[in-house]
């Protein structure tokens, strides 16, 4: 029993595993990180786990997508082995005395990868069977695709090393006793001496009695004391050099692929992109450790400082731009004094009068004897979940109301995914109004807007944005760089058959004639927290509460009229889809947009200031309350939210001292709940402003069925998530809301 246990403990695979636990915790941490993503322990809210469990490629989940994911895992697996071989092979001099030492290292370095694979297949089979309801045949095909992807990558790697890696026998035969070229000078002297000493003396800190051969049979390790230690070391150095060449080639390949992001076939599944990114991190950590050893921590921090310093210069710092704006013009002035000029009385009156004319045109849709109900639609953010939910609510409700919902709607506003869905439906409605044969209630349009956007973004981050974006494109003679912002807009247009190819100005006339509702896009300004109001109409009246116009300096300006501030830079020429992206800029997923102003400002997701569109709607009502009271029968604020209104209270019981110290920071994570509180206060003011019989709030909220997990807030939506989102419309809670809406519009 004791010998049996000793044989296991001192076998090469087990000793390698112990070595990793002692020396390579950061590299082991990469495996743990992938597992945490895979299980939803990390980033579950954004649906990252589905990128591994239900990968999508070219709009489909199946053999091809799993094959690519498997190939990416094969690359991850090889990078792991290359890096650990680079760092740890010298601890085991007996390897250099064998044929194909790197191959034997991989075979014996199986414990961590095999554990991961067993877990992955167990977890993904369970997920596909019980969450996607796929048949056994489909699951089997997907798993085979994953395995074949791994096999392909291992075959390509093996072919390379077969022709490039030399073992001791090659050196002995070709050199005829002469020492190979000195490859030792590229590392620090102390490490060189230590490693040569270990090999020369034949002493190993890690005792190994047996190893596995290519036939997976254990074999006893032979002594290497009779070998020339310099010859043994040459084997390791030559193998290490080839490993570094492979890693360098991988980086070059990624950069080249980044140039091909325009072609859909090169946009691999986002899960594969993540694995590639983790592989790069492993290679980087390994390279720093290999070259600098004990100085690796210092070098790592110096590297971060150096990168931060270099990226202060424009040549090394790519800033995403708003496509269509002219960045060669003199920058717009962005000071408080200039913002005050924007909301001057003459500007506000001009924009108010123009909007009142839009309202008059809207009123003409209804018989003169009737005062119509005005509908303001407020949609929440929430990725494709929100886009699908908004489309479902608007399609079904307007269909059941025989078109009355759209005809009564004056304004739509909100954040990120919800505005993508609302804008898409508005564009379809406009095409229908212009005479195109379109059934805007067709469910296929929900399928279209729910198509994956995350894969392209993830791939572009890895192959392009992690480096300095260098590919360029033109918009109306203006040049910009391709990055994940560019690919987001391109993929969205590809998914929707180019529904979003118009400029901001192209909607000015249809809105002015009340053919379609107005839309306000309201991204948040990072520099000062104000909202940027993007519209084809003049909206200076939205930048400050009405009292601020009558009494200057009574209240502060809290928003910016994009059209007026950036008029000289071509605000109306900006791509409408760029405005949508600015309104849906998830941190890190999409880049913040830098605007041509002085001082420079950047904008990000509207949800940080107004995730539900309520602030915009209540300000609009406040500004036009007199016209509303005189010309309408009241206002219906239709809120379509992908977020639950009343969240479950999370207890703070049984917390430790460290957890308690973090409690004050926890309120920062309640940003949407805090918005709810403040916006309900605003709604309360509107009830008092218009009268309780002239104002009604109707909320459609996405509720997951029973105890099912909520669909993720992501640019990727699985079929089961989409089904759950769409079915929420027919739940009793929301069915009651339709009756309220129907009654309000009768």
C-alpha cells in the first residue's frame, strides 16, 4: 500500500501538478477564471456563461460553433503547456534525455486540462439537455464538434513541433560531440547558472520516479548524470525557442484576423474569443516570469506604468469617435457659459414652438371633436433582453389595439437595448407608412433584433482593440478607425438588413410631420454626469427645468442639446446607429465615445442617468404641460421595463468584519433602484401638475416564468431566454396592464 501510494505521489503527472500549485498559481488561476465564467459565478448577469455553453457562429448554434470553440480551447491548452514547459521543464532534466520531450511533457501535464474537460462536458451536456431541450443526437454532434476542434489544434501544433523541436539524439548526431550554439545568453546569468547546476549535478528538487509514455504506460525515470549537462540544456533552450515562436505567431495571427473583422466568417464565437484572450494573458504572464523571474512583479507594474504613460500620447491611444461628426473642424466649446447660451430664452422658445407644431400635426390625426390621449413610451436598458421585450410589447399591444398605440404615441425615449428595439420597430413603421409591403407585427422581426451581437464584439476586442486599431474606414469623406464600436454598428445593420443606415437628419421631416414618434437618445456624459439629448429636432428646452429659463441661475443645467452644441461639427450628419450605440455603451463591452469638444468629453450608456427614460418623459411633460392640458385628454406614460420594479431585499445578516466594511460601497451597486426612487418622485409631481385624472402610468415588466432564471443583460440571447421574455407578455400581471392601456385609449 505504501509503495503504491509512493508511486502515485512521485509520478511525473502528480509532481507536475504539485509544482503548478506551488509556482504557477496565476496560471492555474486562468483555468479557475474560465470555470467561473462557465458556471455563471462571474458575469452571470451579462450571460457570459452562454457563450461557452451555447456558442453561436454565423447566426447558428451547432457543430461549427462548437468546433471553433473546441479549436480555441485547443489553442488555450497548447498555450498552457508551452508556458508551463517554458517555466518548469528545467526542474526535470530527465526530459532532455528522451525523444520528443515536449510531447511527453504534455502527456504528463494532463491533470488540470483533463479535470476541466470532464467538468465542461458534464456541465454543457446537462445544460443543453435541460435548458435548451436539445435531443441526444444534437448534443452528441455538438460535443463531437468540440472534440474535433481540439484534435485539429493539437494536430497542427504537433506537426510544427515534430519538424522543429530537436531532442538529444538529434543534437548528438548532428553536432558529433560539439556543443550546440549558445542560446543561454538571452536569460539572466543567475538563472542560467542555477539551471545548469541542477542539470550538471543530476540533482532535482522535484523527485520523479515514473512518467507516462506516448502509449500511456508508466516507465521508470533513468538517471541523466552521465549526459553532458550543456547538451541537455541545449535541448531545453531549443524547445523553449520554438515555444516562444509559436506564441509570437499566435499574436501576429490575431492582429491579422483583426483586419478581417468586416467578413462575418471570421467573427468566431465570443466564447472562443475569450479563450484566445486568456491564452494571451497566460503567454504574457509566462514570458514575464521566464525572462525576469524574481523581478516579474516589479516588471509587471513598470509595464503598466509604461503603458499608461505611452497611451497619454495620441499616437498610442485610440479614442472611439462618433461616426459622421467632423473631428477636423475647430472643437465645440464645452463650458458652462456656452451651455447657458444653448438654453437661452430665444433658443428655447424657437425649439418649443417647433415641437408644438409637431404636436399640432400629431393632433390632426384625430377627429376635431375629440381630445386624444397622448402616449409617451419609456423603455429600459437591458441588452437584447430589453430589445426583444420592447418589440414584443409594442407589436402585440398595437396589433390588439388596431394601431391606436402607435398613432397616440408622441415620444419614445429610454436606454440601451430597449431603444434599439423601439428604434427598429419605428423604422419598420416608417417604411410601412411610406408604402412598403411590411407587416410590422410579424414575429420574425423580434428574431432579427434578437440575433447575436456579442460574438463580433468579443472577437474584435481580442483581435483588434487589445492592440492599437489600425484598419480604417470612411463615412462621407471622414476617416475613422475600426474597433468594437464599428463592428457593433456593422453587425446590427447586417442583422436587420441595413435598417439603421440613416443619418440623424433623415428623421427630421417624418418626425416633424408626426408620421412617426420623436425619439430622444440620452447617453450620459462621463465628465460631468449630464445627459446628452440626441434628436433630429431642436431640444434646448430639455436641457434645464422650465424655471431655469424664466429665472436664470435658479437651477443648474442638467442636460446638453447635442444638435446645437455640435452643429458646426455636423451633429445632424451623425449616423443614427452611432447615436444608438452611444445610448447603449456598456462599460468595457463597447467603447466610450469621445466628442470633438474643448475640453474633450466622452459619453457612455444612458442607463447611468436614466435607465428607464422617465427623466426625459417627465421633463417633456413639464415643458409642454399647458399645451397638453388644453389639447389632450391627458397623458399615458407607458413604461416597458426589462427590470423588476421591486427587487428582493438582500439581508446583511451574519456578515464578517471585512464584509461589513464594504457595506457602504454596496449602495453604488443599487444605481437602478436609486433611479426608481427618484423617478417615482418625479412621476408624483406630474400627477400633481396635470391632475390625477389626466395622467396615468402603465408598466409592462418582464417577469421570468415561475422560478426560472432571468434572461441575461447581454448582447447575446439564447433561444430559451428569448422564449421566456416573449411569454412574459401573456402572464396575468402584464395581461392586466393591457386592459388598463385599452381602457385609457378608448
